[in-house]
C-alpha cells in the first residue's frame, strides 16, 4: 500500500502566538525546523512520498533547498496555494484515489513508529488528536470519500464526518503527535522530548527550561540574554 | 505476570489550580471521579489488583464505598499515608518484588488498551510522559531497583535514574495518559474525549466547551449559570 503524506505549511506569519518570545524570523526558522522534523520522521517510516502544501502569499513560499537534511529516503514535492487550509485540502483529497496521511507541520516530536502504527490501522479513517480538540494527523484510506474541517474542534467534526459518511474510524493514541507547538509553554515538551532540528534550534538560540521552585516546581520556559 | 497498580491519590485540597472554576467540594468530587475512571480502565485491562495510596491528613482519606461502580474485576485496596508522594512511593517499591505500574489518579482518559501495551514492553522501566515534563505512569519490572522522583521534571529524572541504575527503559507514547487534568483548559480534552465518570460529572454540573469565533476559533471552557 502506497501512502502519500500531505503536510500543510505556512511560513509567513507562522506561529504568531509565540510572538512574545521570538522575532518574526526566529518564528519562521522554528516553523521550518519543525517541518523538517516531521519530514525526518516520515523519511524513517514506511511512507515514501510527501507533498508539502505551502499556503500564504508568494513571499512566504517554501523553497525545496530549505528542507536540506530532512528527507533522505522520501520524495518531497512542494505545491503552492494561496487559499485557506480546508479549501486546499478538500480539493486535493477529492481527486485522490490512493490513501493519504495529512499531518500537521508543527508536530516535531512525531516518531516513525507512530506513523507506521497509524497507517497499519484497518479502519478507513484514523484520527490522531491534537490537544484541545484538534486533529494533528488524519489517515484516509479513501480520501475522495472524506471532507476535512480544520479549525475549532476539528477532532469532533472529523468523527462526525466519518460517521455520517459510513466510514469506519479509529482514534490513534499518541502523545508525541498530540504535542503541537502553538504557545510558549508547549516548548517545554519540545525541549524535554525533542532531539531533532527544532529542539536543536531552540537550544542554539538559548531557550531553556527553568523549574520554578516557588511555584510548586512547575516548569517554565526561559531564554538566555544574547 | 502479575502486575499491581499503585495509584497515589489526594482528595483533600485536590486540584487547587482548578479553584476559580469549582467549589472545593466540586474539586474533590471531580478528583474522585477521575480516580474512578482510572480504576475502570485498570479493571478492563490485564491488571487485576490496585492499591490506592491515599495521602493527606485523616479527614481527606478515601473510603472504599466512594469507589462504587468502578472496579468490577479489580481487587482494590486503600492504604493511608500522611507523608509526601516520593517518600511513600519509594518505601513501597523498595519492598516490592513483583512488577508494579504506578499511575496517577488524574488521568481519566486512560484506556485499557494503553495499560496493556505499557505492561507488554520488554524493558525494565517504562515511562509514560505527562505534559510539561511529568511522568503520568511508570511501569517497573523490578520496583526494588528503582527510585522515584515526582515533582518538577520527573520525566527526565526517571530516565536518568534508569540509566544510572543500568535498567533498560522505554518511553510509551500515549496522548490519553499524557492528558492529566490540572488546569481549567485541560478540561477541554476531558470533555472532548471522555465518556466516563469525570466527563459525565462535568457535563452534569454544566461545564461545556465554547468555540471562540473572535479568537481564531479557539476552544474555551465555560460553565452554565446555576
């Protein structure tokens, strides 16, 4: 079974909720490093082909050269599209006859093992939850029969769509894929569990975890002065 | 292989970070419902015996009657101990010759499947991460050879301890076990994915998820007026 991975990616204005902590170019660099981590995991999995859908305006488009080092055994192509996530993805899957794995670009802790487990499920739709109601990966055996609804509580929307269209579905249980990086405190998980491009980038620019003894030993993210 | 589950539990003053949203008695009720969800998952897993270590002062001690309905095929005992988590657990495991699974009481989304997967790992130590550096479940084949360090970045501490003591270790990847309920926004995951005692309790007291269209469709937790 050939499965193609589809990775939506937006470089321009990426990760705006991390704004207080990084400059705009640092946020773009971090977003790109996370994408490279996802590609590296795919490249070690059974998946052999990935298409990045680079959204946003022309200036923000990804160049293939930027992906260096992350795609040893993976055929990667980049498709540009200025439309929104749902619009683009629904058009793409409507024409797709072979199974696809839609995976977000901001899940840098993704492992090859979990990718393989996801595509080994027998069900027609496999949903991998993100935190707070999101969908961080979505495996579709019959992409043409599905309809994606990202934004908001996409997990519940995708379950409903599978039911309404009589597609069998499973929920795949993965912490590492659930851990999307949206806010500064999410960086704790990346720094603790990550050993790829993005964790390395954070360490290089001086981001670290401090344990706050005054606050029940909670972990907080901090940054060394330049 | 007989594995005993050990569940530390603190009813009194439970879940203080949920303070703004619930009364003290509601927080205790929620904590108890989450414990019952963990027991229900254990009861459907291959584990047949669980010991709850109820910490805190005498008034906060759990009675077995409070666990009604959650333990069909599980032998549950309650042990009282007024000491801190690490102190109690390290004394207990030092004397334990058979494998144990230490699992937190605030992981109500835990599934029987993931419990079975954890105890099927070949390694001597299996760590199931919580969010932000925590350890939400810890499987020890040789409990007497280990030493727990909860609080702070316990995940990293437990990895270090396994290495230092030459115990083989694995990290088990589970979103549902990672999802400990500490803060109000954690309730989003419980309401979306939960169908046990604690999700039912939340719904009964009028807690629900609202999608904030003004804020990039982010999900927020809200509560109906009484």
